[in-house]
C-alpha cells in the first residue's frame, strides 16, 4: 500500500519529492497513455495541504510548467501534485490514488500538428463535464456532453455484494 506522507515530513515546505507518485504516474502512463511515454516530462509531488473550491476539496492538480518553474524542475513540461492532507483524510487506498493520478494525467492533451514538419504540441485541457447533481435531477442529460456522461455511467459495472 502506498504511504501518504504526514504533515511533519514536509518540514515547513509546501511540496515534497515523491518517488512513489513518480512510479505510479509512470505506470499509469504506460498502461493508459502510451502516446505520452517518453515524450512529455512530468514532475510528481505531494502537496502538504490541498485547498477547496466551492466547498469541494482540491485533491490534486496538473500544472503546465513554463519559464523559471520549468527550469527549476529540470525541464519538466508538467507538475502533477496530490494533496496529502485530503488523501489521508479520505483514507484513499492504492486504487483511489491511481484513479486520482489518472484524473490529473487526463488534463494533459497531445495535439498532432497539421504540418508534419512542426512538433507535437502539449496542452492542458479542462474537464469533459462540469455538472451539478441537481441539474441532472431537474433536467436530465440536456446537452450532448451530459448525454455522453450518462452513457458512460450506465455502462459502469455495479459493485457486487455477497450476502452470507
């Protein structure tokens, strides 16, 4: 089981190097994003404390690095960090940490140039959907992206419960 660092390990810093997250990120890239492998450089960190937005915990972030930040990260294109405090508070297991890593890596988009003489472009992309539960309750899948979301949700496997 992956160990989530405790606050004292940060020693007054907001971020902590994370070999375990690097291994996890590289594994997820190999298995789920083979086009990324070796082409995009990612720095992985634990963040001491995540914040909240709109009352929701920010569990992690994928940040595109430029300028000085890219230089200080030895040329990494992105930094992916996971919030140690939130992951610990929610008692995330390895599968949940992998899902969170996958989520953050989904923010990286590879765009092929129209002109083959130009290099591949890496972009940061937003979420496919932003939706309120109340919105779905009141209006259903009223726009195409929500129709696609509902289709995916309907195809999810249900957890099996064995009653003894």
